[in-house]
C-alpha cells in the first residue's frame, strides 16, 4: 500500500499514468481468442487543435473503449488524422506569404514536399492534446489519410466507382470560394446575416406591349439571366407565357416560362432565372430544357465579371467584383428607368427596400461564396444511398437517438450528386488523364491510362484533388489495410503504411455473413469490420457518417458499424453556439489545467443525454473535481484504517447488516451502469456511479463503519467491514475508470499490490445472489431516520453537537428490533439517545418514519416561543415573495416580452420560495 498525499494533484498523476499506459502498449489490442471490439475516431484535421467538441466526442469514445477493455474484449480504438486539403494548404501558403513567397513560385511537386515537411514538423498537435484528455487510442498504428496504404485505397475506390458508372464528370453549380479558388462542401459554408437590399426591376416585353416586374437581392446577376418564371396557376401572367422580354443593359431576349418555383404570393409572383448563379435557378433551368453547357456564367474564378457567350455585357462591367458590378448595374437600371423605387412608411423614395440577407461565406477564407457553374467530378450518391437507407430501415445500423432517423431518411431519399473534386494541390490527385481529343482515361497509374489511350497519345493528368470527405468515407476499412491482402504490415513501427498491424490470434473474428466476390470482406480485416459503434456529432451525419455507410456497403458488402451514436453540441453557458466572433469559445485544455482531465471527462459524460446539446458550466466541472477529491479522501481514510485492496472480484461474506447493505448497493450500481452503457445513456451511467460513490459509500457507509472514539483511545473498524470496504473501493475504481481513468489508476495501485493495471482489470459482475433484502431495508430505514432527524434539527437551528433525548411512539416489533440493533449508530449519527417512558409535555420536535413517531423534547434545548416566531416570520416572507413571483409569471405580457433567461430565473426563484415556505411550515408543525 502506498500512502496517498494529502492533496489530490491531477496534473502530476495524469502525465505519469498516460506515459505508462502508452509505453507498456496497454492501448494495443493483444488478447488472443478474445472477442474483437472496434471503434474508429472521426479523424481530426492534421492542422487542428483540441476544442470542446473534440473533448466531448473523444471522451464518449474513450468511455466505451475502456469499458470494452475491462469487459475482457480485444478493444481497438483506431486513431488517425485527416490531411485536411484546404486547411493544410492554407497553413503552408500563409507561412510562405510571411516570407514574401507564394505557392505559384514552385511546381506542384515542390509545394507538396513543403506540405509534407510541415506535417512532419508541426502537424498532429491535436494528437498530443488527445493524450492529455486520456484517450486510450492505439497510437502504435496511427493512420493518416495521405499514407501510402490509405492513398492506395482511395485511388482504387475512385477507379472502381468510375468503371461502374458511379463517378462521372459533369457541369453543375457548386459552392465556389473565390478566395481559395476551389469548390467547397456545404459544411465549409458559414451563413451570416448581412444588411442588404431588395430591388424591384422592370423588364420590358420584347413586343413593346409593357413590362413584367421582378425582384432580387442580386441585381448584378441579371447580366446572365436566361428566363423569367411565373407560376402556371397565376392568372395574371397566363397571357404572357411564351413571350419574351428584352433584358435591360444587354438587350438579350429571354423567354417567360412557367415553373412552380415562382410563388404567386411572394412579391410580384414573377422571378428572374439565372441558372449559372443560383442553385434554385439551376434546377428551374434544367426543367426548362436548358443544358448545363448552355447556361451563362458571368463570373470568373475570382468572382469578377467576364463576358458571356453572346458577348452582350458592356465592357464597362468586365473585371468588376460582384459588389462593384451591383452598384454599376443598379445605377444604369435607374438611369434608364428600369428600377422601381421603394417607398418607405414615411413616403420617402429609395432605390431598394432594406432587407436582412442570409449570405454564405467561406468558413476559412471569409469571402462570400458564389454558386458557380463549372466542370467537376461527381459521385452518383442516389444509387449508393439505397443500400444505406435499407441498412437503417432494417435495423442493420441502429441510430441513437432514434429521433435522427427521420432526418436521415429525408436527406438520403432526396440526396443530390456529390461533388468530390477540389481545385487544390494538397490531397489525393484525381487519377484521370485528359487527351487532346477530349477523351478522359481513369486508371490507377499513368501507365494504365496511357495503355487505355494508346501509344503516343499525349496525356495530361487532372490537376484537381479529391474532397477530404471522399477519403475519410473509407476510414472504417481503409485504416485496416484494405485493399491489400498482405498481413501483417512490412512497414516500420508506427508509420501507418499498409495494413493495420495487430496480433494475429486476437483477430480471429466473426465470419463475414456476405463476403464480397473478391474476398475483401470481414475475413480480410480480421474481425474488425464492421465496427461495433461509431460516435459522431450530428452535424457530420451526412458529410461523413452516411458516406461511410454508402462506401462500406458498396465495397465491403456490409455495414461499417452496427450502432451510430449522434451527440449534440457543447454550447456556451447561455445556450448560444460557441464561436470565436462571439468570444464565448471554451478551451478544454484550460479546463484540464485548472481542474484535471478526469473532472472535464466526467462533466461531459454526466451532461450527455442522448444527443441533446450541452450547456458549458465551469462550476459543474469544478464540482466533479470536488467529487474526485472526495474519492481521494475516502481512500486516504481507508488507508488510515487498514483498509486495502481486495483479493477477490467476488463480494466477501458478510454478517453485519451495514455490509450486506453496501454489497447490495454496489451490485445495484453495477447493474445501473451496465444497463445505461448498453443503451448508450452516458448521463445515466455517470450519475449512477456518482450518486453511489458520493452518497451511499462516502456519506453513509464510511460513516456507519467509522470507528468509535472512547476517551483518548481510538477504536478500530471490524475485520469484516475492512474486507467489504476494500472490495467496494475496488468495484468503485473499476466502475469509474472509463469516466475518470487517471485518478482511478492512481488509487488502484495506492490501495495495495496488484497483478495488473486497472486499465486491464476485470469489470464487476452484478451478482444478485449476494443481495440480502432484509439488511438493505434496515439500513435504508436507518438512513431515512437519521436524515429526517438531522433535517428537522437544522430547520430549528439546533447545533449539530447538541445531544437530545428521543421518545419512540407506535413502533412495530420490527422497528423496535431495528432500534435495538442500530442504537449505537443512531446515537452517533443523529446525536440522539433513546429514552424510556412517556414523552414530557411541552414543545417537541416530531419526526415520522414508517408510521413510527420519534418525539424529541425541546424544553431547555431552544427558546420555543422565539423559534415559533422566527418560523412564522420566515413563512410570511417566503410566501410573500412566492406570491409576487407567481403574479409576474401569471402576467402574459411579462412571459411573452421578457428575455427568456429572465422568465427562467423568475420560475426558478418562485420554485425556491415555494419550497422554502413549505419547509418552514413543516418545521413549525413539528414544534407541536
């Protein structure tokens, strides 16, 4: 047994134990014959640093991994990072800019070399931070999405999908970032509310018979308008359908068409259609029979105005930015009489109506995103989605919480083609080669492409790279070495190249129920596919989770994971979303420095309630640091009284009711935690063990077995209680380990010599045969009696040290027997002595427990009259405030107009005052 320090210091033990676990290879799966259990981490960007969302996501994963390991499973947590095409290229380009240098001063190959050099020197900071959080990942097999082996899988998937017609090249609208010069995904688009304007324009009919009115927030795009749409049911425009309008400025003739996109209830009911610069208009254009190749594109890659096909845009607009073009277009429309003025409520005339516009911005570049018509590579997501939809519908994949299924089905059943090409240099370069005749040759190597094209045909490889979501969609199987069949990896230690290096016997796994024709299914991946569970933020359900389902089912012929757990966001204390611009971002590393990783982890688990958002509350984190300190002090108390490590995982034999009770309570806690973790109720599991440790074990059991002091001589804890207490502490440490790994490992070794580290100990068994119901009922009765007496004494202001007599009325034979057996405990914990005879007349405190009345005379203990007056005054004051708050809450004007936080505070204050009035009334009644 190692004597514990007086003060719990998280920083010292965290660094020491993590280094020990990793050095000893305890995160590595190495249990021959054990059931394999596998989870993969959502690979963070190699440029990233730990944020509060990472802390939640990885804490939940680590809880399940450590729990599986304690259950004896061969647990593997696959770890790795994403090459993060845009983010990483930006980091390296920024470094070049600081030296007055730029990317274009280098060849593509030279720049990529610089990125690799940056990755080796500075990349992966987040992996060190994940260690600080306590993540028990298999670092010996850390992967990277640009590893040689992983890259091989990415190229194979692209080529195979292309052969099957599931990847193709097409001209469509994309989210174009003019600052970065690349297409980006929806997840990389940040919508901001911007003060803008709403212009009404008058388009003249080509036959000179009049005008049609349209409205827009982007008047500059009228330079590329291709139609005006009205609703077929809108009788105002029936006579105009099929006619043409002559566009102002360019003079181009465009048709008036019908489409349901035009809402008769909005504006004039007529809308301008610019298929090359608006996603809705693009679909309208397609329905109108306009081919994508014929759609006009009036912007270049930097979002500057360029000439369109008919060369009718005046030179004065060419080269302008969209903002400059907007001013110039509005000015000319106004000058030529095509701008309809807006009349405000005061009768004043303005060019436009002020509007708040939802405007897309690039989350990295900070510039306005343009819908831009360009040639890109697309995946036929609709075809790949069908098996993934069926997998969830059939239960092959269980989504938790189930409420997300509706959102999943809605999105998947209406899925659009997936743009997978990006205009970058860093990433997986698309394996496609262009010939001068316009033919495209997709192959794994240039030699294969040349063989397709024919000898002597000049080829040029596509400059684009693949979207990082494309490569990360392969994470559950490409990290395991697919498509290579060689095993184990011949690569060097920890390089993450080639198949995952695992102990061969440990991977004798489940047979594949539906192996692929090429034999690349479960048997190749040694029982590690499908994964047991995936934990993910709901915000990447479609960007990552659904795409893993699609690719996994297509290439592995099985689901990538059996369960998908979607957690919510960690929000600021006021419920707002955290953002740097709001200044409300919380740094988890700062919280770890202040309170320790265990406290932060426990907060995350205790607050995670099946996908609901978590409100950040530093006080709660501090509270869980206090919980760790309480456990530390409980173990110090145990050490000082000769309580040490248990020699058995089975509960010791017990004869004393208090020991039988704590054994039953321990088993109940194990059962509660088991059920909660099976249902992925992290909050339920955390709170079950928290309440047991704090209340049942520390506050009651240790008090009940605490040695009695008799004069100067210190008593001792009986041998049976020492054995039981040591066993309970061991059970607590194992139960708590997935949530608070550092302190539990430290205490595990401090309590006595161990054969193994706690991280690989045995999970408790909930043995119901060890429960004695009668003993449990007796101690529960004792706790209720002591609690009621303490509360009543406290309400009347009786000092804790004052001893009082108690007279027992109407006690059953069972209660009388309990009192006799527990007399010493009652006297010590409640500071009362059982008296014989009838209770004296006069004021008395009365407590009723199970139909038995316990009367505590107050004469000579307190001034009864003064106490009665104090209570009455307190009741009146509390009731007055309660009723005033009830009046405010009953006023609809207050509830509807006040800030939500003010209403919530009023409700909380009302509940507090109502409870106070009730409590004081009960105390007054007890005076008799």
